[in-house]
C-alpha cells in the first residue's frame, strides 16, 4: 500500500478519480468516516489516498477547502471567469454584477470576459469592471483577439467559467486551449465516461492548473438558492470597501439612505451607477429575509 496526494478530478456513482502529482489517475472510494461526518468529496478537493494492489484504492483525508461552489458543486476554485457576449445576446450588467458578487463573497477572484468583440465593441463594458478593480478582457474566439491575455490568467489556478448559453464559453476555451477537446476525450476514455450518460462536473489540466467542465454553472445566474445575505452583500462589491462604516447612520443599506457615502461616490462618478443599481436590486431581494429563514 502506498500513500499519494492528489486532486479529485471527477466523482460519479460513489467512485472518485484522483489525479496524483505524477499525472496518474486512480479510481478511489472514500472511507466510511466521511459519510458519518456528512462530508461528500468533490471535484477540486485536495486529498490523500491509499493505493492498494489487492483492494480498492481509498480516499483517506480531504484537506480544508479554500472555497466551495455549490451549484454545481466544485471545491477550491480560485478564479471564476464570468463570460458575457457583446452581442447576440447583448450583455446584461446585472447578471455580470451578481456573478462577480457571488465570487467575491466566496473569496474567489472574478474575471470578466467579453466575447464576440469582432462583432461589437466591448471596451465600454470592460472599463466598468476595471474601474472597480476587477480584471476584464475583450476577446474574439474567431479572430483570436485578447485570447493570449486571458490564457495567462489560467496559469496555476483552479478555474471555472460561467455565463448564459450562447455567450461563447466553448468557443473561448477552444480558442485558448485548442487541444482541450483531445484531452477531455482521453480522460473520459480513462474514466469510462461511456458507461454513464449523465453529465458531471470534471476538472481538466491546463497551464499548470485546472479548468472545471461544469454543466450547471449557467444556472447559478438565476438560482434563487445562490444569494448573499444582506450583512455580507456590501462587502461583495470591492468598490464599496473604503466607504463602509463612514455613512451617517450605522443602519445604512446604501440604497437611498440619507448621508450614504456610497451614494455620494456614485453621484461623483467614482462608483459606476450600473454597479450600484445591481447592488440595490440584489439588496431588495434579501433585505427582508429573516435569520430563521436561513436555517
């Protein structure tokens, strides 16, 4: 029996596939203690496994998670690429803002990627996010514009892409990692994907890191269960940070309150108006949720 450290790249039917440091993939079953403690291993989990010659391999330890995306479940994502097209469909800033806020709340770095920039310009939108300290790129999967810059952002990170259907997530990945289709086919063959018809979250190795192939990430855009409690919501907008605690009233919700320093910053053009509007829409949805409803 040998001990190996690795990362779970896929879980299906009670079996988990762990990529070890040497690139070898092991099929493992978690030890019973995890079930007793209510812990379910997830793609992205860093684990210690036992490799057995005459028995099934086991997951022995799961390291503490740095982040957790719940829909779909992926652990330890540290960069979330929020993909929106400049046209067909046109960008919806509220959706982008909601996703950046969800990422910040989970301590994941959001990166905004505007696609189809060969069909319509995206710099105006990108500047909104650059102004508040969020990286933003304009790209075209067709011409290759901006793809080299985005490619560098994947290096050494566990990444996921999200956005509505039709915005060009697949085109973007194919433009950045043209051999990814080959990699996914190779790994799927190793893992026996043909035995299963249901799509599951899966990690693929790219640029010294991983990218999550997650069938459900578009759904978190409208998922009612994915929300930020009102106490945390202001902290999910990085541009609000320097003003928090300086408003006239300690109970300020930063929506239309008198003496609100954030509203003053919006009026002065320091904080983009569209970002504040998105914040107000999100706060409107959570400000009346009682503590007992969160349990």
